[in-house]
C-alpha cells in the first residue's frame, strides 16, 4: 500500500459502516453532501518499455536516417485469403536485388489495416528472420489506440524489426498535445518514423508537433505526404524526411533536401526508383514514370498496385475486401504502360496480361 501511495494512486482505507438511514433521511443526506472531483489513479512510469538491447538485427536511428529507397511492400494472398509467403519472399528478393534498402511491412500498401495483430507481427517476424540481414525491416505498428501502438511496437521490436512506422490517431482524433503524448509513448520503444498523411487520417501533424518530438533520440524522421514545402520546413531544421508521394519524390530528394522516398511504385520498378533516388537529378526518368504513377493512384492505394502485380504474374489475383481490382479498361492501359516503359524494368519474368474479371478472387472472410 505504501508503494502505491508513493506513485500517487488512489487507495481506500476500510471504514466503519455508518448506521443505516431511512430513505427520506438518506435523500436529505445526499443533498447536503458536497461533491468532490475524483482523484485519478495516475501511476507515472509504472510500465517500463519492454525492450532488449541485444545486438542481433538491431540498428541505430542514424542507420534508418541513411536509407534512401524504402518500399511499402505489398502483401500477396493465397486463394483462401491467407498470406502467400512464397510470393511475398520472391517480391522481397526482387527488391533486394534491385537495390531497395528498406521495406515497410504491413503498411497501408501492405494492407496492415486488414490484418489481425497476430498476422501483422508474424509477417514482421518472418521478414526479419528471412531478410533482416539484407534489408531494413520497418514494421507498421502504429494505431489510433496508444495502448495498441505500444503493445504492437513492443512485439515488433521483440521479433527483430529495425524500426517502427507510426501514424497519428485517426478517426477518433485528438488534440495537438494528445498527439505529442501519443508519440512520446511509442518513441521510447526504438527507432521510429512518424507518418503524416492527412488525406487518410483526417488530421495533419503540424511542424509544432514534430519539432517537440525531435528531442527524442529515437525519432528517425517523418514520412511526409503534405507536399514539398512542408518537406523543406523540416530539412531546413535538420529533421530527416522521406517523401510519401511518388509523384513528388524526385524533386523532394534533389530540390528540397529529403532523405529519399517511401514508395509504392518501387514494388513494380525498384531499379528505376533507385536511379531516381541515387543517380542525381534525372527529370527525364521522372517524367517517364509519371503516367505509371498516375495510373497507380487513379483509385485509392493499394487497388492499382494489387491489380498490377496480378497482371505481372508476381502475385495471385486475390483481393481481401473491401479492395477490388481496377476495371478491364484500366488493366489494358497498364499493359500498354508496361510496353512503353519496358517489361524488363518491371518485377517478375512472366508476360504482362490483361486478365479477365473472372480471374480475380475477392475474399470477405479469411
């Protein structure tokens, strides 16, 4: 009890039972009692971070800051909706061979929002176990629940992920002070990238919040989707930023000081995206990729990517609902884009196909 008192917790001492009052007397008694605001049982620092400092698969925040090309990796499925780990492994290997330095596992592109946490942590652990020595594994362990984000991050780091990706609380939005408190809790776990995408979350993470969090040694940087003016605000103040917009990443890297890009397009053409991030200013290549990027984001991500990888024969044409494939006209358009850019630049070794509507499998329960 003394220990709990030292933490400021509420504790009720046993009390003698007063004599029972008649109902009329009890009513008068309640009216005469002055209401007091209840004291919260706040126990600061009661839960210590569940973390390990063993060196296997560990990386520093500075190592994460050095990454230039990170792929938000797609999660392929078997016909019954479970993970297709063989196709996933092939896709990761293609990324490694083509010079990608890191992968986001279970992000929006990887459909973490359609996974149970068991699936999510299993896929992070599988990726680390198979590829952690060749590529940095960044697990999307963010949540709009601080409790879930802490728990998932503890588990992600425990299975060996090198860094975490954290979104701000979406839908049930909080105040700016609430954002700072939320991120402070998860940053204690290990190296982390904060992800700002207000078109999905409904709330911008303003620079004031990031500057407050920049004091943490575990803040690797920000994945920023607001635009390149915001990117420059951070880079001018020494904060690492990755562009979250493939159509802006070339200029973000070479004109606004971004470290690189966290990319969707690199699922398809990792080698070309590497040239865009490592080869200096390359406006002609950037222009060449624009039609593909526009096609990918014609509908909300990852609809376009899922359709494209199925057409390339890299992933089975299996969709977890609510995602559905692009219509046939857009699939024909993709075939033409592949031919214009060059099939040799795309992942996989099969001929690109249009596929018919009946070729796709839509899974509602899995």
